[in-house]
């Protein structure tokens, strides 16, 4: 570090001495003297730095070159284009040295930002290319809204053109008031100012309204696309992805995507057109002050680049933190009964507070970075304004510009600084939007691991199910094998009961039969064909299931029974509810079948929800019916009626998971599953005579349920 400080001090001292010594080369012309001075300064500074530091990095070579040659380039350009020297064209001055040094530093920094060394740019090049691809993809999704975007562009251009001339006529009015007053010129200037102001306001309002319509249309369309894509994913996807993350993509990221084109491109185009127009008008007022103002650009770009890098990382971390916070809240709301029963309200509140504090900490860091950025940006703008006022006064004294021209120039400059900062900022904001778009596209592009492309729709289905050497592990826990080489046959017209201790693979068997998951090895055949070969809608109409806790959606009882069906008559609904022994209790409700079930069926009892779930399955007239502990919530009377109804379907394949001995005894075939394998199978009497696993399970699993049933009776 000391060597670097020494090298910097000696290099600056030597450079300043040679800068002042250039006036001694009186035998040369002005331009030749500047270029000789530049060559001597470059050689001396380069040699000094190399001797002390031992090596000259490319970034140092570029800066030293820009620092040494900038004055010669600027003065040569001034003479060539305008035939006169700049304010620094005369004797050497420390103020000019400082100005050129600052401009060279800004130019070198701008070079490093826009054209970094190949090694440094290798990592970011791929990210930029990915961002461009995502942006073009978002733009193509706006195709239905192209007319709105075109109208917005037209109004944007009109608003910018009108707005650019307001400062010009402001300076014109000041010049008219400060010189010989001419009423006609004064009124004419005021008239044009008024017309441009009205035109700018009207065009800006129309532009905003049109683009907001495009944003709303795009957001709604993307939410529907994303929701449709999510609903097609397999069950394992929802077990591995947090609910808060999914809702965050639906609610926030789709809105950020719309900003990518409508807001960001709108601001980008408006600012770019306005910036080019203002620079043109500023050049007409004073080209020297314009070049001075433009020296602020590389410094502003550097500050903005550093800010964008920090802000984007904090923004992404904050989005993930907010998703985790939402997920924590969703878990508590969904499991409020568990929270209440275990009296963990304070624990959950503390956990939620911890998540909020993580988000708050990230927001604080983000706001701190923004505060530092705003301070640096405003200090830079203030320094440029001081230079403009100082040199503007000199130009007025020399008669090179009027007071009104200086006022117009200052108005343009203050707006130009904001525009340049906006141009550099908008790229960072667009990158944030593209990051959000990338997360949405990640879900949109995801192909479900369970294919639904089957086409088979036979007119008749027997319902013969065969499990062949099935091995399976859940996606959320792939290291734990649930089923191992399981082979099983479910015959039409038979009631097959799956029994065994909890967690041994019974529910997994029926989940695979419903195609919630795909087995890692083996396959399931339905009438000799793999399940994946059947049409998705056809298959789920022929294979229906009723779970132990049937999920009802908000709506009426009629809506829940006919869920997914569009052509059910009232007679079919009544027939299904009568088979499920639900018709009588439904008719006792105030609105009958139009009664609202509430969120999750909360307005109904567990037994009533169970019978509606059975009716929802029976109305489809499935060939394969799966019942997972459905009798656990039914009393003896309802259980008997439901089982009698199901037994009256002679050609139906019925699969039952039950811990009720009465239900299991009625099965035509009992399959004992332990450790993911079929241990025993046969009728109740055959297995009891065998006195094997089932005999022991009967004593362990069914006795308590039987005693409880007898007590309730």
C-alpha cells in the first residue's frame, strides 16, 4: 500500500511540473507544444509508476494515456471545429489540469465499465446474453398489446418534443425582459410556452393511460399462463416447492415482468429521445459548456454501475426472504388447529417475527446503499453546476452567451443530469425485471415429470389393474425407498383391502394408481396398458378416489359434487348423493344443493364432507374406485349403507384402505403390505387360518377399532 501511495504522489507531482513546463516550449506552435507535452508526461508518468510498482497493468496504461493526451485532443478539436482555443487554451492553469484529470479519470472508469478486460467480462457476458434472450421473450409475449404499445410510443414522442422546447422559451422570455422590451415577441414566446406545456401534459397523460392498460392486460394474461402451467405440474413438484415461493411468482414477479417493457422501455425511449434533443439544443447555446456537462456522464455511469450491482443482489435476497415470510404465514394459517391445540401461538409469532426481521435487515441494507448512492449522485451534480455557473459568468462577460441562454442551459443541464442518471439506472431496473421474468419462465418452461400426452380412450374398460415389480421413493425424500419390487393384481368385480401398519406403503400404492407420481422402476397396467398411455381426462374419470380427509372447494354442494364435469343433470346428482347416503342431510339444509360449503368445507361436519366426497367420486361412474379410510368419519348406519351401495356394483374394481375390521372382513381379497412389499394375500378366513402376519395385525390394528365401534353402537 505504501509503495502505491508513493507512486501516486510522485507521478502526480511529476505530471503537474511537466504540465506547467509546456509553456517553456515557445519555439513550437500551440498545438505542437500540447502534443509534445502530452508525450513527455505520458513517458515520465509511465516510467515512474513502472519503476516503483514493477508492473504496468492495462487499466493503468489506459488511464495514463487518457490523462496525458486529453488536453491535446480537446484543444486540437476546438481549433479544428471552431477555429478558436478553449478557456484552457492559453497559459497552463491548475484548474485546467484538475478538470482534465477528472475527465480522464471519468473516461477511464467508463471504459472499464463498458468494455472490461476479457477475463473479467467472461462471467458477465453469459449473464448479459441470458438477460437479452429473456427480454426479447417478454417482448414477444406483448404481441396482443402491440397497438397499445405503438400508441404509447406516439404519445411519448409528442410529450418529449413538446417538453424539450419549454426551457428554450423560458430563456427567450428572460432575454426579452432584460433587453429592449417588445410586446409582440413577449406574447409570442408566452404563447409557444403555453402550447408546448399543454401539449406535453396531454401527451404524457395519454401515454401513461395507454401503457397502464397494456400493463394490466399483460399481467392478467401472464398470471393465467403461469397458473395454468403450475396446475399441470405433478404432485411431487408441490411437495418440494414452498407455497410462499409459488404465490410470490404469481403475485409479484408477473407484475415485474410487465414493467420490463411497458414502464422501463417507455422510460428508456422517452429519456433517450429527450437526452439527444436537449444535447442538440445545448450545443446550439454553448458547445463548450455542453462538453463540460458531458464530463459528468462517465462518473455518473460508474456510480450507477456500483449501485446496480449491490442493489440487484439485495433485491433478489429480499424477494427470497419475502417468499419465506409468506410461506411461514401460510403454514400457520393452514395449520391453525394444530397451532392452537399445542399452544404454540407465541412460538409461531416468534418464528414469523424472525422472518420479518430478516426481510427488515435486507431492506435496511438496501435503503443504506440507496442513500449512499443518492448522496454521491447529488454531490456529483452539484460540482458540475458550480463549474457551469463559474464558466457561464465568464462567457457572459466575454459576450459569448446571453443571460437568458445561460438560464436555458442550466434548465437543460439539470434535466439532462437526471436523464443520464435515469438511462444508467433503467438498465439495472430492467435487469431486476428480467430476473423476475426468468423465475416465471422457469415455471412456464418446466415440463411435468408425469406425462399427460396419452391418447387411449377405449369404449369399454374392465378395470383390471396389475402392479409389476414396482419400486418407488418420494421426490421429497429420494433416499428412502417406500415400495420395493411390489407386485399386485386388482381384479374387476372384487373388493380388495390393503392392510398393514401406517407408513408401510398402502397409500403410496393408490397414489401411484392415481398417477400422482411415477415409479422409479416397474409399471402399473390398466387392462394390460400402461397408465401413461391413457388420455388424461378419460383416465381420471374412470379411476376415482375418495380420501380420508376429502378436500372441498369454496362454492355450493352442487359445485363440489360436479367438480370437473360440465354436463351433469340433477337426476345424476341425486343418484350419486343417494348412493353416498348424503341426499337426506343435504335436503335438510336451508338452500339444499345450493348451500355454500365455506372455505375447505368448513360449514359442514367431517361426516358430511366425507359423504359429499363419496358422491363426487360416484357421479363419475368410475370403473376403478379407491377408498382411503373413508369409513373412519362415518357412523355405523352410514358406513353400512355406503358399503352396501358399493357392493352393488358387480363389475367395479374396488380398492379399500381401512383399519376397520368390519370393512376388511367384507373384502373379497386382503393384501397385507409391510415394508413396501406384499407379505400375504387372500380372504379373511384364509389369512386367519394361516396365522401369519395378518393374524398378528388383526390383534394389533383391528381390536381397538372393533371395541370402539361396539362402544359407540
